[in-house]
C-alpha cells in the first residue's frame, strides 16, 4: 500500500539535495559568457593544464588497474584476517585529509636518494602528479573491483578448473569477463577522482599545473571572475566525458 505522505516527504527531501547540487553548477555556468569561455580556451596555460590533468589521471588509472585488480581479486576470494585488514587499510586514503596524503607522499617520493636510485623525479613532474592521484583515488577502483569479484560465484571458477582450466585461464575466461562492468565502473570513478584532486597534488607538484591548481591560483591571484571560466570549461569537459562513459556502461548492461 502506497503512503502519499511518505512519498511526498521523500520527494521533498530529494528536491532539496538536488537543488543543493544543481544551483552552484548552474550559477557558475550562467555567470560565465560564451566569449569568456572561448577566450580562455585559446590560452596556452589553460590548454596545457587540462592536458596534464587528464593525462596524469589516465596514467594513475592504468597503474591502479594493473596493480589493484589482482589485490581486489585476492581480497574477494581469501577469507582471513590478513585480507580483512588489507581491505580496511585500503580505505585510509579516502578518510585522511588530502594535504596530509601529500605530505606522506612527499616524505617518500621527495627523497633525493630515491631519485638517484630510480632516475625518476617525482617532485614537480607528471610522475609525481600521477602518484598523488593514484594514492587518493585507487580505493574507488579497488572497492568496486572487490564487489565485482564477490558477485562472481567461486564455484564457476572451480567448475572451469575441474574441466582442465588453470588458475590464469579460468580467471581470464570466467571471472574477469563477469566482473568487467564493476571494474570499468571503478576505473571511471578512479579517473574522475584523480582529475578532481587538489590537496595532495599541490604538495607534490605545483608545476606543471593541473586544472584544479590553475583554478585555485587564478582565484587567489585575480579573483572569482578570472577563475570561473576555467572551472566552467572543466565542468563541461568532465560532464561530457562521464555522461558518455555512463551511457556506454548502461548500454553494456542492457
């Protein structure tokens, strides 16, 4: 039996949170003219910052996928205290202040000794930016992948192995295809979170500037009007990309 009062109250509360999310985005968009956006799009600094942002987030996502998927699979299949602790520990980057995450990363990757050993400079480089993005965003991929693997019944793998498939073959033929949608969703979330990162990145690499740092720099130096066009451009680009990816994943689901 439907309850009109309950549904009306639910709708009212839903409208409140929707307006809370939509109004700031609508305000910043309406307050920026097309000519301001076009002028900003011609600035080399803006183009480079957007390119660095998306490229660094892509590197972070690829690295997180290659290293995080095996760990997620083991977490989903192994039922012991060690992997329960690992699963809990993987949530830490989500809950700590991201400026603190940046300091923690700096204590490791800011070492001259590490740079001399690896030959890779983390400070003020795309590598450092990607490292910061990976640290704060990989839990989203990991959590999604763990749930995806848990949704795949272990007996399916056991049946495949009983038919002669080894662990690698059963994983790539049975488990991974069935978990693909959840993994892709996690990759999208990781990439999105990486693109939006600010606190950890600004500690590791103020330059080359990613878009969130550029927006902050323009706001603190020149005010809201100068920062707003860059923010709107990022809003449009991210919305277009993620709506396309969402549509693609929904189509695959159907």
